[in-house]
C-alpha cells in the first residue's frame, strides 16, 4: 500500500501525516507514506486545496485534516 500526503508541509499537512501513521499503527498495517510537496505533482492529482490524501493512487480526501478514525475507515474500505 502506498499513501501520499499532498501539501506544502504546513501544520495541517503534518497533522494529516501524524493521523495517518497513527491509523496505520492502530490497524496493525504497514504502508509506504510519501509526502508530496511539489506543487506541480500536487496539481497533477487535480488537487487545488491541501492537505490531500491519496491511497494507492486514489484521491480520497482534499482540503481537510482527517481524524485518526476517518483515516482508519478509509484504510479498511
């Protein structure tokens, strides 16, 4: 599983990264978590508002910091 966090590295992006890592730990799952800060690459995903979350090349969240529970639900789907 590959998870991408798209954003500039702001506080919201950091929070989403932490919540994603906590969700993975809670579920006992491993994934490659990649932080994407290049605006051209972010735009290539069709994202205009960050942070955004991409799971296995599927854009699942844009413009908000998901809670640990919300990330767990997305990972379990």
